[in-house]
C-alpha cells in the first residue's frame, strides 16, 4: 500500500513537469518540421533490354564447341550466356563510376555547379575552388590533397552517396532514385548519368564487335576452315553485325527505360511519422526518469518518518 501511495504521489508531483516537458517536445517537433529543408525524390525505372541478339546467340551456342583450337584465339565469353544481362550490369556499374563523372563534368559543368551549391565549382576551368591554406596543409599531411584536387573523384563520391539503386520486389524492375532539396537538378542528373553509361556500353560493344567481325572475316577469307566452322563463323559474324547495328542506333541496347525520370510530388524528408515517434520515445524516457526520481524522494521521506 505504501508503494502504491508513493507512486501516486510521485505522479501527482510530476504532473506539471510532465506537461511542460510534453509541451516543450511538441514545440521542438513542430519547429523542426516547419523549418527542416524538404527533400523530394527523383526516380526512374529501367529493365534489361532483350533486343533479339541473345536469342540469335542461342542458335550458335552448340557451334562454339566445334571450334576446338580455332576458338581459343578470340574471347567469345559473352556469346554463351546472352548479352543483355552482363551489359545491363555494366550500365549499373558505370552509373557510379569515375568515368561517368569525368564525362559528366566535361559535358555539363553547369549541372555539377548545381550539385554542389555550397562548394565553389568553376565552370570554365571545371575544377573546384581550392581550400584555404590551413585546411590544404592538413589534407596534405593526411594524404587527402590528391583527392581534394580531382573534380571527378569529388563528383563520383557525391553521386555514390546520393544515388540509390534498388530492385522493385514485385516487378523486379531496377529503380534509380535521388532524394534532394533540388528535385529538378536530381532529375537532370539521373538523365545524364544514365545516358552517359548507356553510351559507354554502346561504344564498348561497337569496338568489341568490330574486332570480332574483323577476326571472323579474316578467318573466312583464308578458306582454311571446315564447312562446320565456316557456317558457325558466318552465324557468329552475323550476330556481331546485329550488335554493331543496334549499338550504333538510337534504339535501347543494354537497358530500356520503363519510367522516365520523374519527381515525386510529396516530400520524402523529413519523415513526419518518424519525428513524432522519436519525440514520443524521448518524452517517455525522460518522464520515466522524472517519476523515478520523485519516487525515490517519496521513499526517502517515508523511511525518515
């Protein structure tokens, strides 16, 4: 009974404290939600492109084994499993690469300037402003000066931090998204890095196909191949012609855009429900501490009596 009485007295004594605490946390929560910089999500959806080349490759999969030593002089690894999967993976890899950042800086320095509003980027020289003398010396001591002076490394590091690559659970589509205070800039950034990555894949494919076509044509011109090998070489050369044609056109090659870069209408940050939940937890924790202290005071008073 005495314990129950002490708990009730502690609650009575803490009532005003808990009320003002809840009011202060509520005001803090509302202030944060009112002044916090809102971020909006820019996203696009892509899938691997099945352009018919992979199905044509399956026709000659059995012929590859007939080459024997003739096939050893050429890298034909991508012919056995279909081209769309490794090409698609390459696009996703390139999106976060330094190579894409380097091309992005050269082709669209204005976009880089928007990406770094707090860090001065010179559009003409395409370099970031050097740090002051003190910070520059510190970075030199810790081996960071080289990184600081390379614009493509700074941009690449930034893109890796803000760009999210995920797979939608039901459709299995790949979603590229950026949460930023400037959604228009993020949308343009998505368009640029995707296009640059696709162009690199196309160029690499064209170069590789030209080398293989030259090898096939040279081998066929010698007339030293058996009829089986000649037939297989002809089919595989045709596949490379298809690849070269597709990678030279404007048609989708490594991947296809399902949803063009879009801006989500509702802000994704700050998370209102998360802020309210955290505020409630803080209030409960502090309230428990306040009541515990008052309870101890009540117990000490009772013992003295």
